[in-house]
C-alpha cells in the first residue's frame, strides 16, 4: 500500500503539494515513484520559469519509462531541489521528502480543485 500523507493536496496526475504560505512545494507521490521503478533522472525547470495549472513542468525518467510532471498550481518557480540533479534516487527513497520544485502561487484558490488524502486514496484504489 502506498504512503499517503494527510494535510497535503494531490493532483490526479500524481503530484503532491505542501502549502507553505504562498509557496507550493511540489513533488511526486509514493504511488507514482513505485509505479515507475528506479528513477534515474529528474528533468526540472529553471528558477523564474512560470507555469499555468496543468502545464507540463518537467519529467521523471526511470529504467522502465519516462513520465511527465504537471504543475498542480499556476505560478513562478522560486526554487528547484538541487539534490535531485546528482541523486534522483532520493525520489524513490522518500517521495515526500524529495520535493522537486517550489512555486510562488498566482492563485491559491486553485488548491481547492486538488484532492485531499482520502480523495487521492480513492483515485489510486487503496
């Protein structure tokens, strides 16, 4: 069974969001990393890149597949996790500890459209 943390928001494309004020900390779920297998590369955007909700912001590559990452909120990238460039396996080791980007949200009300832990659990059938 996948690890799903309470108090986070989830997208139906398997990203999680931790809200810190006006900043959305974004990563991929434990379910997503388990489905992908050993992650070998994290393709992340640059700081100051801007994305609309639902827009592709990067990708994860594993020995099995490549999977696009979609921004759960609109805004500007204020930080990219530097550890993942040299150690993409951290996503497999701790999907909720290995955030990918932090976005300054343009419209925090977009968070209302995301799933809570129970909704995400139902989405993945657990």
